[in-house]
C-alpha cells in the first residue's frame, strides 16, 4: 500500500493519518464490549477488513470525510452482525410457482421437520441393525415403505434424481449402449442434459425415432448384442403437441424381456398418488411403471412427492442389487438429515386421505381460487396504503403453475395483487416496477413476486398466513419514503 499512499495528494494523506491502528481501535470500550460478546478473533478480523477498505478508498483519491472513532466503531458493530447473519433466508413465495426450483422446492411436512430434529439431537440407528446388533444399511430405513407404496421388489435412495439416473446407468450400462427416443432427450435445470448424464455414466447413447414420433420398430431395430438398456424418460418439464407418437412402457417392457435387456424409466418429478383425485393433472406413478414391467424406476423426493431432496430408485431385486453394489452408490448416498425427512414423508402416504392436510405441497396445490382471492381482498387495502401514491394495487385473477421445472405447462386458477405504477406511464414503468421488486426482496423476510404484463404480480397461492406480509408493510412504506 506504500506506493499508492505516496502518490496521493496531501489532503488524502492527512485523511489516511486519521485512521487509527487496529490495536488502538480495539482498545476502545465499545470494541471491548464487542470482543466480550463475539470473541477477539471475529472482531479483530472485521476491524482489519474495515480499516483496509477505508485505506483503499482514500488511496484511490476518494474523500473518506472526517473520520470519528464512534463512526468506525458503529461500522465495526454492523460488520460483526453481518458476518454472523445467515445467508440462508426464509422468503415469501408470491411467484405463483408452488414447487419453485430456486426457492427450495417442496416445503416439508411438520412430521418430517420433527423427525429431523429428533434424529439430529441424539445418536440413531442410521447404519445399525437393532435386532442383530450388527452394522446395518441405511436403505433399510425407507426400503419397505418404498416397496409398499410402489409395488417394487426392492428400493434404494441417493442424494437427488440426477444422481439416481447417473447411478442406474453406471451400474447397469457402463460401457454399453442405451436406447432412448429423441423426443425424450430432456434438459433439466442448469443445462443438465440426459446425453451428458449418459456420457458421465460411461454409457453409450443410441437415439431412435424423431423428435415428435418414435415407434416400437425403431427400438427393435436399434437393439444389438451389447445393448444394456432401453430407457424411457418422462418429459415432465415440456410437452410436444400435434402429430406425435410414442411407445408405452408395457410394450417396451415386452420388447426388453424378449431381447434379454432391461427397461429403465425416469419419471423425474414422480408422484406417489393419483393427483387427479385432488383435481390436479394426473402424473404417471412409479407403481404404474412397475406394473407395466419396468425393471428400474427413478424419481425425485422434493417435487410432487413433497419431501426432501432425494433420488429414489425402485425396481426388481436383481437390478437394485447391482445398483446398490456399484462404487458410485457411496459417493451419491443420502445423508441422515434428508433420510429422516424422507422416511417421515413416506409414512404420510400410508394415510392418503389425510395427505391434503398434512403435506404442504399438496395442500398449496389444492387451494381454491376463492380461498386465495379472499386473502387478496384482505391484503389489498393495507398494501394500497403502503404503496401510495406511487403505485396502484388491485385484486386480480391469476394463473399459478405447479412447478418451475416440473409440470411447467400445467396451470392452476389463482388470485393475487396486481401492482402498477401510478399514474400509468408507457415509458419508465419497467424501472419503477423493478425498483419495487428490489425493495420487496430487501425486506426482513424477502417477498418474491414476478413482473409480467406491465405489472408486478403477487400471486397469493403460497401465502397461507397473510400476517407474514402485513407485519412488513410499515417497513415497506418507509423503504419507499412514504
């Protein structure tokens, strides 16, 4: 830092000389109180960073003003608080997307949260067989439930569904061809593509058919002596309409058996119950795939299932045995926190009639438009007052979606608040809406909406407790200078 200091003007040099040393600042009573509260290491580290930043500012010719120790100590206290604050934040999801990939996907049921707390507070039987007293297998904690709920002979669990697909391909098709329809070579979030998963697993992709049409004969012609798998991929995050043709799992299973190869199916967001019973779009079930003859079925735990992030693999005893024995299994294994939550979530499915009350994801998906609109009517007046006079607020019908990556094309009738700039301007309204969206994100409990059709839309499908938003309106008004 010596060279920049020598090159600056005398006034800035004088400002630099005003900066106290770390040692002197830490001897101040306010600093000693911080040390008593947080320990010397954290406070001294934040003090060094604070003074170094001020030196850099002055060193580049920026006027730091008349620096007072009291101001420095106040800044030091703020820095200590910020260093200890979590970057993980609870937010209010008003995007209209229930299973939002960027906002943590499924909310856990109370039973799952309680199970996590109980298993984290004491030693547990994660890998200990209580009957024999010998080493156990963590899969055994959820395998019976998964088999009961899907009709599979065996099951195993890994950290997410991408891992489940990777492990299945590596264990059953490493170095060998895998046949997939071109219309099913999906890309999921973060540019994660099925061909990339195949390559990473060491399998060789064989594409058959066309984007919109694949026939049984296409699969039959592609089968060779070294073919390991036919893979069926459920296209849960997009839909192809018009002239289309695909082959069902039952026909593919018959072809696979006749050819002495296996059939694997990736359901992606897989649900364990028929969603049409709750007035929602029906998704294929793992049980459907097992009954159709699939040897392996993979699906997620934190989407439609409503549990923690996990990749679930169910299927024949022989196929699951090979998957479980693959060296990748240990690298991809699920940890005790999500495993505890998964076990508790799966137990909820043993009482399906009570699922809409107990499973947050299903409860939010089942909320009626009238119920949501009643919440919007309650919030409209207070929100209008907080945003006046710069913005206008009105109750509006909206359309929610089930997931951002799962079932994004399915829509649910919803309601919420539509916020526009007042007076309405053709130019500049976008900047005003972006400013408001930023202020909402900066609230103590950030509020996340979406800007669409010239308005900031707050879809209230996922807001069951309006008090969470109402309590923040005074802060919102002050932030906008109202």
